[in-house]
DNA sequence: ATTTAATATTGTAATGATTACAATATTAAT
DNA sequence: ATTAATATTGTAATCATTACAATATTAAAT
């Protein structure tokens, strides 16, 4: 990790550090992939891509770090009808649209009363997940 | 299936028939379990209970029929942080609260603008799932 | 009613995503 | 430089679910 990468990865380093996670090379690439692609990847998708840059990468490392990121509040998991977990960065609250035709997960920005609530019917809310299932704009055409 | 059961299971039979599913004994017991318990069970929970009544019951039968029920719109799946899928009857739209302490899934009745919408940002909506994650009323005490 | 076709159930084996665990490598602290 | 702490790796295990073939049950047709 020299000069050039310092520039590119500084914000990812800062994000990890601010959450108490040491910014290793593997972790930075995993985080970079998720943030830059915005495609809500599965562990396998991440592994396939990053192992091109780190041929020795292990799936276990990907799983370890995804779990760590979730625990630290950096990522959240999306469970679709397919068998793999998908991952999304935690930033501005938003919903997701799952297309049953192409399988894509599409970010849906919308204002939600619940996103700002901390309690519902006496239960303490820590996270709100809103999923729309159906057929996306593209696949309808 | 004689008299007594006819009375008890008629509404379940009607529900299955109306969705084009033949009301076999196994299917009726599976449906009954989910509707009566309202506990959003996993396939394994259903298998454990119903195999008390049908000792020859196969897990495959439970999985087959749960999948069939979902395909026919009788049930919907709930994916929690645990590794199993959970199942809920499809009736009045409602949200779910997942307690990270006791693991319960609690029905949350609330009015939602989305429940009546058929499109969002050009995408065709077929189902809306709203999950609240946190700590339930009981576990907060 | 009997035969035939269709459907449902069952049991076993396979699949596949994820995790457990032990070994090695890397980084940080003394 | 040495030691301790942490991260990564590879392999093996786990566990929910599915594939598949065999059997049983139900429905249809003669």
C-alpha cells in the first residue's frame, strides 16, 4: 500500500478505523468492492472479484470480514430468495427492490416514518428493513 | 379423516382448495400448525411437532409443501438472522419485529402506504416485506 | 369395482453456503 | 529483536435445503 492507494483508499481506511476495524489490505478491497459496485454482492461474488487481485485470498477471510463489518455496523445483510446472503453498506436509510426476473437488488430511496423511530409498540428498534419484491422496470419492458 | 376432523379442518381445506392445492392430511396439519400457533415456525419446528401425529412424516414432505404453499400464495417466507427460513400465513398485510435476544418474530400491525401500491419508481410490486430488528418489549424489562 | 394414470409422500444421498478450527503469516508492542 | 496480538489461510465439518428414485395414495376411466 503506497502513495496512489493511499489516496484512493483513505476514505475507506477512515471508515474502517472509525468503526474500530483495522484497515487491512483484504478488508479495504472488500469494502471498496461493495461501495464502488453498489450491486449488493454475495460473499462469493466478492471472493471471485478480489481473488483476481489477491490470488491467495481465502473465502474464509471474506466471510470473516463480512461478519465483522456487520457486527461493527459498517454493512447490513440482505436475504433474498436465493440461497446466498447479500451485503450493503450502511449509510442513508433506504429500501430495496428485489427483481424476481433478473435477480437484481435495486436501492429505493423513500421517506419512511419508521426510519427515525426508536420504538414500535413497546419494542426497541435497532434497524428497519423494507423489501419490495416484484419485477423491475427493465424486466417489464 | 372423518367427522370430527371435517369440522375442525374445513376452513383449512377450503383455503387449500381455493388456491388449487389438494388438501392432503399432511398439508392440513402443516397449515393448521402455522395458523394456530402464529409463531412463524421453521420447517424443522413444523416437522418436530407434526411427526408426533404422523410418525412416518418426512422432512422432505414438509419442505415440498412449504415451497408449494409459498408458490401458491398461501404462505410467505421470513428470513431472519438465523439460518432457517420461517413461514407466515398470507392474510392482512403486516410487518414483523425480530427480537435479537429471544429470537421471536412478532407481528406488527401498521398502516403502510406501500401495502396498497402496485408500482414504485417504475418497478412492479408483488409483495412488500417490512422487518424491524431490535429488542422486544419483554426482553427489555 | 378394476385398471390406469396422476399426484403425494417418503428416505437417502447430494448440494452448497457458511462456520469451526488449527496453522501460518502479519502487524503492533515491549 | 522478541513477544504478544491479530489477520489470513486452507481444510474439514455443519446444517438447511434440494434432487431423485421408490413407494403409496388418490382420482379418473373403462
